[in-house]
């Protein structure tokens, strides 16, 4: 089993900053991709930022230049540094990780796992 736990959400004023963390637990063999998504009530889920194995980041148009994604392979953790936050950034932020875990000795199984989300509210 692979589990993801997000943290770092909260209430922040417009123009403020927050850093989100997502910790991947389990017998991880390899992580191929880590992605942050977000969803506001009544709206579809949108890609916020993504980082692949070689460290190349991808950002959604609405956050480019304001958010930075990074990862710590030794800790199986992905971060999202959010600056210049706007009210429209208010959403539940979800971590998604794709990779392989060691299901038993000598075997690996692909996973595509999601965290439960962390609430980010931007309001004065």
C-alpha cells in the first residue's frame, strides 16, 4: 500500500505565501511523477504543478511565475511553494504520485495514489 498525506494548508491573506508538503509512505521502489492539483467547490480539478523524474517542472497557466514545485527524493516528499496568493487560488489542493512500490521481495507494482487534500483559503 502507498499512502499520501498533504499538509501546510490554511488561511492566508491575498499576496501572502504558503508552502504545501506531500509525504509518500510505503515501500517505494521508484517515483516517476509528482503532481499538485486543486479543486474549488463546484469546479473541475485543475493541474497546478508537476515534476517528473529529471526534475523538469510543469505549471498551470494561472500559477506560473507564482508557484514553485520541488521534491526531496530521500524523503519521498513533494513541496509546493505558493507566493502572491490570490482569492481565486482558494481550493482544496491534492497531491498525486505515480511510481512503483515493492509489493513483495523481487516484485514491484505500479501505483497512482492521491492524498486526501489540504484546504487553502485566500481571504482578507
